[in-house]
């Protein structure tokens, strides 16, 4: 190791603290600078400087060795030569006739080939071909969805951008309004989330600084387009970034609550509200509470709304960015928030909550307004307390509140439910005498009430008044509602009369036709439904035009109503014809409404319709209902196609829903006239011989077949602790399904002793499996159900006035007000 010949480099001495500055600071703070104090402060300053130097030295890279220094020198020398060579070649290339022909590694033919290629190039490095760019733009615009990946950060080309001869161009700067509009349109055209890198790219390159005013416009614009997810993502992305996390705005979050409320998203609004409560900078004010309360009230989130009211009166224990200790954000609920509680009670039918709300209004010194009484009437109407509806209506009149048309609508509905038709008509006449401008909904409600009680002629007179009010809903919707109300009231001839009258005042409409098909189908009038359906399809094929317009085209509801009418009349041949026509028209069945009809048609011999519907649902990417699987298993078993039955069972195991053991037993009992004992035995043999999926549905099927047919002879008994040996499990020849059916019909009391005798327990259990399962499995369930019903019956006997005792003193409200959980539990348990 060679010794260093150079001079030794001593470390620089640490900077000495300035004692004069230290004395000056001590004197400003009123401290006498004694030598001991100066010595201690000087020592601390030296320690700070030493720690700072040590930290800086730890960040410095280690010293370079000689080999690394030589490599750095060589690299710098190479870069210098490279730059000189580039300058030289560039200066030669700019000359017009100066062509480089002296390269020793190239021949002259290579140079000529490069010259020919350069002449055919569109872009030579100086100017873009504008015509070709226009063609490319037209191609991309013609198929914008296909080239959407090219347009993530696109810029619309305007005239005059390519007029200059320079190599590069810069897009003109957009105004703030244009940039916000482009950002809203780009986000609305995508389904990006805040975690997507494309979302971050769009936000970064939009050219906005995301000030409070800009954020308000962005959130409001996205809300008008219904893009509440993007509005939430924009606020989350901006205020979680390092540049804007300290500039959060309460007004932006309040605007976001309003957007979520309009979109009907109460859970997301609660999430944003919790964000606001966790930060003192954006802590919710009364406007935020109003927005959230209205949203929760419309959604029926009563418990969450009561929790919000409690949080208004409390000061948060832990919160970020709270710089003042005397900061007090406590607020008291006002009439808007209490009306939101009443609105939440409407959907939940918590009629006892009305008394609590009015008690809280008196306690807080607030006066109920017209909306309070109107909402209270709606709560009582939904809960069936019609006498209280009239009582609140009387209080509303005595207190001098303005009676509105919506109030009379609730009153008419209450008279309708009570069967007081004349009183409902008198209420509307009283509204007209008072000069209250009635809305279309009032006359629509009265017309339906009259139709329900068989007075369709009077209802038509009310509709004549409705025409002069410029109703928001079409007149055809009104006639459809009147027809359905007449059907619900049992006045079928009135439905026909209303339909004939609608033809004289309205153009043919498919909604009226669908309503009449439903009326005919539910009242055993198949020939009338068939005639109307064939007339509609015939007019659609012939494209005839009547005096009032063209005939309507059948839709999916038309075919669905005719399928129901055919199934109710057991006209399965016509059912098949309607199904084929529905399929050829491009419509599919509705699983919720028509799955039962398809299964019934399969049992009636139209099993090919079931297979077609099954395949159609799979092609649409949906999961068929369980009833389709079970019926296909039965059909495969009936046709002795057990391999197909095993495949269906394996596919059925992957379905999201499961079939229990009792469901399989019930299925085989229902289909005992189609599936005999031999088929069940063969099905059990095939299931045992194949590899099945280990799922609950398949295992329950195996247990059900073993329970009915007995275990296979080749298999040993699974458990000897049941008191059954292999000989006891052998089953006699015969149709056990018929035995089950006969044993169920004989009476439960007389058969219990024979089914559970000590001498022949196993044979008797198999002889009456249904009774055995009911006796063995459902005792606990029935007792729990009875307890649940008893708990529900106790709710109606509760007196709401016992919830909160009225206090005379002026203590704090939070000490006497129970929590939301206590309030709801008291409504249910007392």
C-alpha cells in the first residue's frame, strides 16, 4: 500500500455560534444573559451543528477510486467527441449539394438507395403533410371506439396550426371554461377509477390548477351528467395529492354531497361526511348537514340520520388540523333536518317517530311548517293510521299553513283506502273552492279511486280537467293506471269500457294493449287476449296507419303478458307459438316473471322451450334459475339420459344458489307421476359411478336419493352409531315415491307412532320421509319463527310518548336525548 505523498487534508472546524445574537435574543425574551446560560446555549448550538454536519456527510457518496476516476474521464472524452461528430454531420447535411460519399464502410449504391427512399417520404423533418393528416383524422373519427386508445390525450386540430414552416408547433392555450368542459367530457366518456393511471394522466395534463372555483365547476358539471363516481374520484384525487392536500375546501365537499344526493347514493354521501368530520378545515357546516339529511331521508336511512343528528350536538374527540382549543363546531338541528327525519319515517313506516319529531320541535322552540304536516300525513297513510291523517290535516288548517295540492293528494288516498269515495270527491271540490291549483297527480289519484270502486264515468270527467293542467305524464299512462285500478277492484267490464273510450281520444298505444292483455289473462278471458294479441301483431306486419297514427309494435311486455295468459289457460300450443314469435322478434324471457311459466310448459310436454330458454340465458352471460336445472334433470331422467343428467348436476353445482336436501325430496314428490322408482335407482347408480363436484347441492342430491332409494349394495353403511346396520337399510321392491305420497295423505297424528316405532325404525322412516324431516328438522325453526312473530306483534302496542320524558329544566340537551339506537330499539321492543 503506497503512502500518500500529498499534504494531509484536515477537516474544516465547525462554525462557532454568534454570542452577540444569543445575548440579543435572551434580552428580547427578558432573560439576563449570564455566563452559565451563554455557555450552555453555545454548547447546544455546537451540538446541533455537529449533528447537521454528520447527517450531511452520511448522505455524501463514498470517495472514488482511481479506476472509477479513469472511467469517468474516458466517458467524458467520448461524449465530447460524439458531440463534435454530430455537429460536423449536421453542418454537412444542411448544405444543398453536400453529400457525404467518403464513408469507407458504405458503397455508392447504398447512397443512391437512400436518396431514392428519401424522395418518397412524406415527412422529411421540416413540415407535416396536412392532407394526409386530414385523412388520418377522418379515419379515426369514423371509428372512434376502435381508436379510443389513441385519443386519451388528443387535441382537436384547428385551422391555421400547420401554416408555419417550423419543425414544431404548440397548441393554443385554452380558457378555463374550455379546459373544464374538455375535462368533464373526457371523464364522462370513460369508466376510469382514481387508481387507474389513465385517470391520473388526464387530471395532470388538463391544464388546470384545481382552485376552489374550478373544483366547484368540475363537480357540478359531472353531477349534471350523472357521473357521480367521477366527481367523487376527482375530489379524492385532487385533495390527496401533495400539492393540494393542505387546500381542501368545505364548499367543494358540500357540493359533492349534493351531487351524491341527486344521484341517490346515501352510503357514499355518508362516507364523504365522515371524511369531513375527520378534518377541521372541512368540518361540515349547516349546509352540509342539510344536504346529507335530505339524502338520508329520501333513502329511508332513519338510524343513520338519527346518528347524524347526535353528531351535530357533539364536539369530535379526535380531529386533524384543529389549531384552536376553543373551537366549538356544535350545531342544533333545524326544521329542515327534522323534516328529513319525517321523510325517512315514510319509507320505513315508523309512524311513532312522528310524535318524537314534533316533541323535539317543541323542545327546540321550532314551529312545524306545511312540509312537516304533509310528511306526517304521508307517514300515517303508509302506516294505515287514517284517523291520524285527518287529525294532522285538521291541525294544518287550524295553524294557518298553506294547503297544497300534494296535501290533498294524500287526503284523497286516505279516503280511497278507507272506502270513502264521496269524501275523496268532496276533498277535491274543497281544494278547487279554496283556489288551490291542483296538480295532475291529484286528479290522477281521484280517477283511480273512482275506477277502483266502479265509477269509471266519473273518472273520465276528472280526466277532462287533467288535460287543462299540462300533466307531466302522458295521458296514456293515466288511462293505463285507471284500467289497472278497475282490474284490482274486480270491475272487468269497466276495463273494457275504458279501453274502448281511450281509442276515441288517444292514438293506439302499446301500454294500453299490454294492460288489457294482463286483464284478460288474469280473468280467464283467453280468447279475448288472443284476439287482441293477433290484431296487434297483424297490424305490425302490415304497417297499416289509422286516422290517429300508426299501430304500435309489440314489445317484450306484450309477449310476456300473452305468455302468462296462455299459461293460465293451459293453452300450451299457443304458448309455444307466442314464445317462438317472441324469440324471432329479438326479445328474451324475463327470469323473474317467466321462469315459472317455462318450467310449467316443460312439464306439459314443451321441454324443448326450456332448453332454448336455458341456452339463451347462457349466451347472454347470465346464470339460469335453479328451477331450470332441476327441471332439466327431471327431463333427462324421464328420457333415461342419465349421462346428461350427471352433466347437468355438475354444472348446477357451480350456480350461486344451492338446493337443500328438503328441496330435492319435495322435487321428487312433486314429480312422482313422471319419475318412477326404477328411474331414481338408475340415476343414483350413475351418480355413484361418476366423479361429481364436491358441492353442497350435489351432496344433498346424493343424500336425497339415498334416503328415498336406500344406499347402494356395494357400499358399507357410513355410520353405525345411528342404530341401523346394513340389513336394516335394505329396501323392498316397489314404488317408494307412491308410498311416500300415500303415507302423507293419511294423517299426521295416526302415523307418528308407526313411523317412529322401536321395532322397524328404518323401514318406517323411509316409508314417510316427509314427516320424518318435518319432525326432526323444523321444531327449532318453528319456535324461533313464533318468537319472531311475538316480537313483531309487540311493536304495535307501544306508546311513543314514553320514549323521552319532557323536562322542565334547561339542562344540556345531549344529557336527556337518547341515542339513535335507543330510539329505534324503544320503537320495536316496548
